[in-house]
C-alpha cells in the first residue's frame, strides 16, 4: 500500500490545505480523476510541498501513469531527504518498472532510518524474492513478520522462499497456516494456489484453486489459473476443460484462447492450436506470443512457408527471443542454408547456453558443413545436458510422486 502521510502547512495557506484534504477524500473514494485535478491545482500554486507531491505520485500510479508517479516521488524526496513515505513509494515504483537495483537501494535507505518501516520491509522482501535472493528474502520476511505476524503477503513470500530453498517442512507449515488464514476467502485461496504454482507444487495448487473457485463462484481468473495448474501437472484434458470454461465466462479475453491453444499443442493438436491462436491475434493483433506460437503450430504441421513470416515478424519486434531464433534456424536448415542456420543457433546458445535442442541441431549443421570436430563437441554437450535434465526430472518425480490431487502438504485426505 502506498503511503500518503499528512500535509504540514501554515494557517496562511488555508486554500492549499482545503485542496489537499479534498484530494485525499476523492482518492479514498476512488475518484482518481477528481483527486488528480485537485492535487494538480494545489501544486500549480504550491509546487514544493513534499506531502502533496507524494499524494500526487500515488494518484498518478493509480491512474496507470508510473513515470509521472516516479517524477513526483523523486521530487518529494529531493525536497525532503528523510521523507520515508515518499522514498518507500518511490522504491515500489522503481520495482514495478523494472529498476530493481534502484528500488533495493531506496528500500534499504528507508530501513537505515527506520528498521521497523513495514511497507519498506515488505517491498524489500518481495524484491529479494523476485531477484532470486531467497536467503535474504526469507531473512527479511521473518524480520517483517515479527511486526505483522499474520500478514498474508509476507507469509506467501515466506512460503515461496522456503520452497525455493528446499525447506519442505517449513514451507508445508507456512502453507498450512495460510490455508487456515484463507479458509473462507476465495481471493486469498487464489493467491495461495498461485504461490504453489510458482513453487512447482502443481497438483497441490489445483486442489486449492478448486476450493477458491467454490468460494468465488467460478471466477474466470481462478478457472484460468486452475487450467494452468492442470496443464503444468500434465493433466491436459482437465486443462482444456478449464480454459474452455474461462472462454465461456470471458469470450472477449484473448488469454483464454491463448492458453487453450497451448494445451492443444501439448496434445499435438496443432491445427486446433493454430485456430485458437488466430482468434487471439484477431482480439490482440500486437501479441508476439500468439504470433510466435502460431508459427510453431504451423511449423509442426509442415507449413514452414506460412510459419516463416510469422517468425520474422516476431523477431523484428523481439530480436533476442530465443525460441523464435531457434525455429528460424530450423527453417533455414530445411532450406539448406546451413551457414545462416548455424549463425542463428549460435545466437540461441549465446542467450541460453543450456538449450539442449540447439546443441543437437548445431551438431547436425556442423556435420553438414564438414566440421566434424565441432559437431562431436556439440553432440557431447547435448548428451551431457540431456543426462542432466533426466536426472533432474527423476529427482522431481521422487519428490512429487503419488501426490495426485490431494493437498500433499496436509497429508492425504
């Protein structure tokens, strides 16, 4: 939650005080446009009031204008270096817009002033998790929970960090605690299900998402999440049924058709996948994800000539998209353009060194070009990566075998 804080004005600025109070009232009532008008009017006459700039930043963010929001928060922090609320809000906006290093620096600066500032602690915990620093994220989550023991956002991040670090017993205990906390809260159960999906507990996630759906009356977001869970758990028929239901609930939402297409692709039904992806592109012509996967679906049907311009279109928009580069390399190989195919595969391996299929195809291309030593090296690397993947798969199977649809962190039902 962004922090507004009070305004500190002298009695000779009664009009400014009234504008500020009106902006806050409209903000709390959800009238963001009205609040924006009031705060802009205030700042036109009094541009250097840190508290007003902070509120202006909150309003701009709620209106979907993050860069304008950042400018307001930055200005507030310049005017008052120790303005904790503005710096915490600025850090959150930096994180939201991908400026993670700057976000962490701002959060840590606030916590240097006030180690117990809960919004900054929570923001830092989320940021540490997102950047993969799970140990630090867990440590700070525990620190924050000492102040807010039942905070569901913190408990969700704590459980995710515990799962990522392999602390299964602790993660299970935290998950049980969250389940009790969300027992009658459909939105909370949805969040818990998404956390389990993120943690790789797919069957467990589906169980909780079904419960969330019962609480929320088949909410389309929950139905879609359930479909994703079924798909990740390789229960593709159930995934298809969930995505079809989400489409019935929201026929103008492209994501339902996109997810349904991916599920069809998992079953090798590439003609049906292509039909759904064309629907996505009619609803969202700028979707590079849909264009890429449509290209894949066409390629899998042997329609390389139709797939090729789609991959070119995607690559023009996203030059470093690994899978698009890989499929372009496959098409060039089939055309006999081995030099171009190899160039594309090298780019793939530059971006993703452990791309197993690219190693195998690059070995084939080098063999075609008469580069036997390089072909053998790439083939050895392919075999090493394939063995590594198989070991990883067996380890995951060992952990999750027999889970079925029961919520395993609670034991079997």
